[in-house]
């Protein structure tokens, strides 16, 4: 059973004369935006647009207030330590790169170890590989189990290397696996490491408290949680950020600029060089309001309902194989059908108006371990319902019919 | 457009049972192609005698479009002169990238005309043309990996 009925809030999902109906099942890549978010962004540009933190005039005061309100909303939404510990970034990728470049360069030295996992997205792998290469440190990748869960035994083994940092996701974008952070994070801290959690797939779907979970760095993107593209945040312990060097230099992040050297602003401004994406932050704030109105628990229940419905309906299709764990998974369904290539599946489904993702999902280390080059992936969000699952299933049956013809 | 116009019978057949799908011992030219978007990889082997492509084969993994395209390509160019193969590439490429209503050399392409429907599916043009790009790289005596992102 699915419980939410919010499709009408999403203009892009409305069929019109020129456009076919869209069954959007690729929210793990990017979510659609409700009218409330689109309106907030538009309203900002229409009535409050100006640069922040500098003008003495009313518009600038208004823009600054909206920007800082958005920071407070983010802090509350993810249970951050305080709003000084929320840095606006372009998204998850930039937030992780910020930590790798700033915290990483000062704390990871030759001979040290950085722990990453085979369940992670390239954006939480490559920055650490780059850092390790620069610093002469080692990268240790934690293995996954056959059903796509993090191998906790292997994590324990990796922690024996006394790594400086462990970077892992909360929810896998490729499989939907939910990592047991309450169990894992104390182990990481006991081993003396700092933890960075990629929250790109958790922030949109799971009520999270960064401070309750004792997360040191938490990165997420606005565009996967109904917000605009190009805005996201790094949520961190303020005392860690205080000690860190700036990531980028420029306006906004300084206290005083001398001829030879400068002093830096306090956090969060220290990490927000240049004109920020104010409209994006305002849109993200509106997305958070929208999600809070529905309630994160209701969203999780809705998605779990659709996931189980889909798992059941798709199990009727012979030759369909689902990747990932049976339990503890978010609304992500990675699958293969017979020996049909995922791109061919995606093309057939696209003709039915169904948008799924086919590919390696920026998780090539995971794909290698699953023994595939790519998978087909359907991912669900607030606007999906039973009928979407049925259209998906019928599309897959059609693909099966087309490709079995030559058998 | 119906998706069956893309997945024509000849394409489905060659996907299921690709021709010349093996390593070619004694190949004088080879190249590898890679599509970073999907992770698909293909290798094309050519045995040249003088100016003639006396034998051609391919290996790798990919979607139905890319596999069938590679298979049909090897059939089409085997025994042909290098120049003829390059002309086929030009005709094939202009067919799969033609805009609606634009004239193509479909009629000169024989079985390769089965890929005419690809132009209606812009996301799949790279799949159809990958093996041809790899062939071109092989004939340049280029042993590096070509990608669809060139």
C-alpha cells in the first residue's frame, strides 16, 4: 500500500498536449521539484534578489535573512550541531571534496590510511584516492557481502589499521542498502578515526540526526530531496571546522586582507568563498518545509510500501533478478532481466514513458563485486504510486517479449 | 515511434548470435573502445592484406544495439578495401545521426540499414557507432583506447 498522494504538486509529472506522461523512477539520480520549491526560487528572484552579507540596503538585508534562515532549516532538518556547522556547497560532491582538501591535507600524512567502502559512490571514493596519492597515504576499501551489505567483519579489520578517516554512505545509491550507522560509528570513533557520511541518499528519505549519530562530517545534495540543483551542504562539528584551513579563497571568507596575507572569517563564512547560491539555499529551505509538512516518517513508510509492492510485482516476471539486501533497504531497486542489457531495458521502458537509470550508477567498484558492468535501477520517492509500479512491470514484460523473440 | 522499429529482427538476431565474435589471432590491427557512461567495452581486430580487410572480428560486452552493430559491421566490411570500409562508416554515421526528414544513404547500406531507427533514439547513437569508431582507430594503427566521449 502506498500512502501519499502528492503527484499534483509536481508540474513535470502532469501530462500535457506536447508531453507524454512521465513515470519518473530515477529519483536516486535527481528528484523532481514541487511547485512550492519552484515558487520559492522564483519569489526570491522577484522580490529579494541581491548579494548577501554586504549591502546596507533593505534588499540585501532581506536576502541575507532568507539565506541564513535556510541555514537554520538545514541545521534542524538533519539534526546538526549548530548552524555554524552548516556550510552551503554545490552539493554532496563539493562537500566531500572540501573535507578531503581541507581536513585531509592537514590530517592525513604519508603512511596513514584512509578507509572507504566498495558500497560507495565515486564521489566518496575518488576525492580520497586523490588525497591519498597527494599525501602518500594508503586507501583501504571495505568489502561488501554477496547481498550488497557492508561487510562489518572487514570494516573491523580495516579499523585495526588505525585509519585517520572513514568515509562511507548512509544509503547506497546503487542498491538502496541502509548502513547500520548506530552500530558502525562508535567502532570508527573507538579506532580513533573521524567519520564522513555521504548523506546524498539518506537526507531525502530517512529522518536523520547528525548529532545523535555522532557524525563528524555529513554531506548531502538539495536536488535529490526536491530542492534545486547546485545547492547542498556540509554539516560538521563546529570545533572541527574551526581548526580547518579554508578550502577556497575569495570574498566572503575573509576577516581582513593584507598585501601579503589575510585573516579568515569565522565559520561558516570561512568555507563559503564567493557569492553563494542564495536562491538555491532558499529553494532548499522550501524543500525542507515541504518534506517536513509530509513528515519524514510518512515518507519512509510510503517508500517502503512501494518498494515491497515493486519487489512483489516484479517477482512475477521470470528471469528478473534483484540486487541488494532483503532488509534494511531504501526505495531503490537494482535489477537485471534475463540477459537483456540494462540500456536496452531503459530504452524499451522509455517508450512507455518510464524513466529508469541504466548503468554503473557511479559505483564501478561495487559493480565489479556484483560481477556485472551495469544494472537497471528504479528508485522511488514521494510522488510515485502503485500505478507507476504497474507500468514499470508491464514495460519489463514488453521488453522480455521483444528480446525473447530470437531465442 | 514504436520501439520495435529500433529493435528490428536482424538486430535482435545479431545480438543473440553475433557473427565474428572472437579473438583474431594474427590480427594486424586492433583497437579497444570504451563507453564510460555504461562501462561497455569492445575490441575490434582486423587482418589487413595490402589494402583489403581480409578478416575482421570483435569481442567485448555491450547492449543489443552495440553488439549487433559490431556484428553487422564485421560482416559488412570483411573482404572490402579500406576505402570502402571508410565510406561505409561515413554513410552509416550520417544515417544514425540524420535529423528527421533528412536524406540518408540508407539504400546503399544493405543490412546495416536496420539501424535507421537509431536516429530516433539520440541516447543510443553512441551504442550504434561505437564499433565503427573502434574500427577507425584500429585502421589508424592506433592501439590506444577510444571512447565515445571523443
